[in-house]
C-alpha cells in the first residue's frame, strides 16, 4: 500500500475515530482465519484490519496462534520443518455495539462467498481502560 493511501486512511480514521468511555458497554468482534487466507493476493487479516480502519472503528488487533483445529478437523501447528506457515489468526475489533454490528453486516457477505473456513463471534464487554498513547518525539 502506498504512503499516500496510508495517509488517506489515517486521515479518514482520525475523522471518524472516537474515544470510548470507561465503563461503557462495547461489543468485541473476533474473526478467526488462517494466515494463508487471501483476498486478491493480500492476506485476509490485513484486508479486514484496513476495512475496520476505513469504517472508523476504534481499533483492531491481529493475533497469531501457534496451533488450532476447526470445522475441517485438521490440526495446524507451528513446526520448524513445515514449508508453509499455515497458522491460526484472530482479528479482534472492539467498539460500540451498533458500529460493530453494521461492520459485521458489511463483511459477512464476503465471508459467505469465499472458500476458506473461518468463524466470526460477537460478545458483550465493559471497558475498564481505554487510553490513547502518545508518540515519541525524536
């Protein structure tokens, strides 16, 4: 992705970003995919994170797992002798329920069309702390 595109995405996300209040009720969205899943030659987890940023959600984190199995009942694990690094990835996005539900409705049709397996979960949570960090000045 070019620097111009990244800058435009940052401006868009700043325009729509919000600071979530402590003790407010939010809805975590978790999307379980594989590290080898792609969308038009781009890792699926990257596409989802950038989509969440463009959508103005508060933030997203991608977690890499070391082992999993799912509906296919095939175990994937991190072994040093494996050529392909097919590992579980979890994209976690937290924001207000309404925003998460709308984002989920937006991405769900794409998940219904792709051939990859996966899982999407929603739950309720309460924010204990939401603090914006500051950048170091050099």
